[in-house]
C-alpha cells in the first residue's frame, strides 16, 4: 500500500488540473445534493433507518483495504447500508449518512481535508446517478410490496450506474493526478472492485426487504458484511504473499516486474511533460561464492546469510527504493528517480559497500561480496524484459571482470536483439551470398615495413564486412558478434580460403610477401584452422612460409593445453605463429620461451603513447629487448607518425605497421601500391 503522505500529495505540475477536477466534482456534488438535503425528513425517519445509519458509521471504522495498486485506498462497507437507505428513503438521507461515514473514516485514516470532501462529492454523484435510474424505472417511492423481476433488474441497473460513476470518477482523478495510459489505469482494478462493490450494493435490496419485515433484522447485516470484509482481507493477504519472498520478507520477482511496469508508465508521462529526472535504475546483485557457504555450512546457515543480506540492502538504499529477492542468491534494487547512470552506479557502490563487511554468524565471519549489474531506463531499455536482461548482462560483465559494479554496455552484450540480428545477417551472407555472388565479406591488407630499411616485409589480412542495409560494420563489432558462436567457424574458413587464394595470385604476379591472418579462441580450441590451412596451401601450391597465424594472449591463456595442440600442428605445417597484442594479457615468460613463436606484436596502446609517455616508451623498449634476446621478431602496431617510427628504430624494433606507412587496402590494389612505393629513408 502507498504511504499516507503519497496518497495525500499531488505531484508537481499536476496540482492545477487535479484541483480543478476536484473542485468540479465537489461543486457538482453540492449542486446535486442541495434539493435532497433540504427535503430531509429530519427525526421522522423510522427506527430501521437509524439502525442502518449507525451501522454505516460503525462499519467504515474498518474499511476494506484492496490488495496491490487499486483505484481507491479502501472500499467502504457503509455503501451497503447507504445504498439501502437510498432505495428506501431517497438520496437526501443516503448522502447525509454517507458524508458522516466518510468523515469518520477520513479522520481515522488521516486523509487530507480535500480528500474527504472529494470522496463525499463522488459518492453524491454516484447516488444521484442511481436515483435517476430508479426514478426512470418508476421505483420512486420504493414499493413496499414484493418486487417484480423487472423492478429487481432496475435496482441492479441502478447499482451499476452507482458503480460506474464512482469508479469512473476515481479513475479520471487518478489519470489527472498521476498520468499514465488511460486503458491500463481503468482496467487495473475493475474486476476486484466490481466484485466487492457488487456484493455490497446487491445486498442492499435484501437489507431493505428484511428491514420492512422487522427492524430487528437490520443488525444481522453485520454477518454478511464481515464475510465480504474477510473475502477482501484474504484476497489482500494472498496477493501480498504472492509478491513477497517468504525467507527475507522482501518483494519477489513478480512484485519487481509490476513495479518496473508502473515506473515506466510514470516516467514516460514525466518525460512527456518535460520534467527532469525521468530515469530510474535497476540493480541486479548476485552473491559471489554463496554456493560454497551452502555446501560447507548447510542451507540453514545460507538462509541466515540471505536474511542478513536483505537487511543490509534495505539499510543501504533510500526509503523509496524497492529491494527484491529474485531467488537463490540473487537480489535486485529498483531506484525510482535518478538523473542518470552515474547516480545509479553511485547507489550500486553503496550497496557493494554495505556487503563489504563480513557477516558474523555464531562468531564465524563470512564474506558476502557480490557482483552488481546496473541498467537505466530508458537509456538501456524501454520494456521490462529488456531492462532486466540488460541489468543481467551487466552483472555477468562485472563477474567476468572481477569488479563489484558494472553498468550495462552494448559492447558486453553478446545476445542483444541488435547483435542477434546482425549475427543472423552475417550467417546468411556467408551461407547464401547474393545473386551476384557477393556477400559483403572482403579482406583488406595492411603492409608491414622493416624499420631499418623501409622495405615491405609482410602484410596483415584484416576482415571487412559491408552489411546490405547498415553499410560498413566495424571489425571489432563483427568479431564480438561472431566470436562466441558457430558463425565464427564459417568466418574463419572464409578468411583462410580468401587469404591463401590471394597469396597465390600475388605469387603468380611475382610478389611474394608474408601474410598474417587472425584467428579466434574458438578456432584455436578446435584445431580445424590448421587442417584448413594445410588443404588450401596444397590446393593453391602456396609455400607455408608465406602464411603466418596471429593469436592473442587472451586466446593463449583461455585453455593453454588445447591451444598448444593447434600451435604444434601449425608449426609442423611450417606456418609461423605471431603473438598479438603482447603486453596487454597475462602470458608468462615461460610461454615466450617454450612456444613455437616467430614474432610478437607490441599492442598499439603502448606504441601510440611512446612520443609523450615515458612509461609506454619504456615498456616498448623492454619488449623489444626481451623478444630480441629470445630470437623473436618484433612488430609494432599503430605507427602513425615519424617521431614514433624513429623511437622504434632507436629501440631496435624490427617491423612497424600503421597509417604512417599505409592504410589497409583490397588485395588487388597491393601489387600496384608496391610498384609505386618508395621506402621511407631508414630512421636514424
């Protein structure tokens, strides 16, 4: 249930339209009530009326609280009695008694004065609508004899008119007050409130008939009213249990989904009005190594840890934030009003700090650190499922990087809808090229130049793909999309086939140049790349020494045993191996000594900083010296200016590659480029 403060408040920017509506309802109610109230019969009313009036006031001391988010904060049981008064004695007495009952209830529930007056106004309009139906059906005055089926039907229609005006007025008021789409707001509580109010309203003619028999029967209405009350309370309890985690007492996954949907509606409306802070954040938390706690100490201790984690999360976040246990050792926090991802990250940092202190159970300290993924609406998703998935991706990104917090990044999402669509298009291009035989996949080649002489000693084959709709796709995005899928195999086989064929064409034209190709972790694990290279080299009659395979440090360390088997097969074939991006991974000196390597490539991040960062320059010099001592060729990537080239020469680097010498070019342009190329004067 929302707090009283929230129920009694009006959002900024909504006050004028809401109070204009409220004034209209109150004014219309007052206009409608004038004549019936003036015609009140006073003390001449019978005993059964006073019994009903007293019971109505008493009944509203305990209104029915609807479960979940409903149109009204409470359903008043006095409606059964006041509608009976309307049937028997007209709208004046019914309005007067309902006004007293609403006032008593409003005082007890701490409603603002405007709420109490507004409620009286809407009840007055509802009674007026029902009275119109009764008058149209000829039920004024209400007959003392038995009602016919037609007259009973008219009473049912009058009850429906009462409910339609009451429910419609509240729905319009909520729409003006909080915004949001009209239809979801209207249907949100229609079934529950129609059943509850229907039970109360249709009990009224039975009560009138009983009162006509004997006033002593009127108090017996307390029993069916209590039954309706219990029905409402049980429904409330069942819905609360369905949205509550039984172990920690926190909200659960269905509650989170409903809360996210509500926040999306609220924030979309705020954004439409141009209000600031139209974002909210979703944090997903997964405890690290929690399974070890369960396995070592038992599930009872694990449950105690989860309860303590829930308590800490509630303490770490604000009162408006929703803390959720999703199941197992996964938790979530929904922060309803943020300025952006930076604020969401700061909140995640508070949560991580709250978990940093060990949990002490029976004197035993237990570490309960976790990985937190952050997604922000609408930056990372405008639908519930999308936002939850993005937060989940960010959480696993945090785990992968051993970081406490990670904000969603498209680059880390291997399964986003955009990437899956791109992957499907790539597969289609490779498996079923267009009518002209073109699939948009092509190889470009960047020359590698010997630093000391300026002569071209090799080229690196670089993959390019032009999407039929999106145009050129970044090579980095292309590899990230395909690397962990079966499409990577198709792509690698295509690269091997194209490169070996191109080397054969160059050889036929009198150009023999060493060509390097890049392979993925997946290729190195299967070993198929060595077999494919052997087949293509035989097919085109290309000497193996003209081919070189580049592997990264990350690929080497992912599964050294399987990678070494593939490297051994390549070495037996006579294909050289280059260790790419050297200096950015975790390969040890042992690998440099034992692996069948021919060269190492210094990562461009170090080369680009050589001219202005002494640390980068020192790292490059150290790599060159180390590789030279081991008899390995050193290639520097990312050479873009003459000062860098001269520094590499001074360090003793063997080969350089970068835009300073040439940009990547199609294979059929390389021969003419080489014919026109004039070696850069050897660096001094």
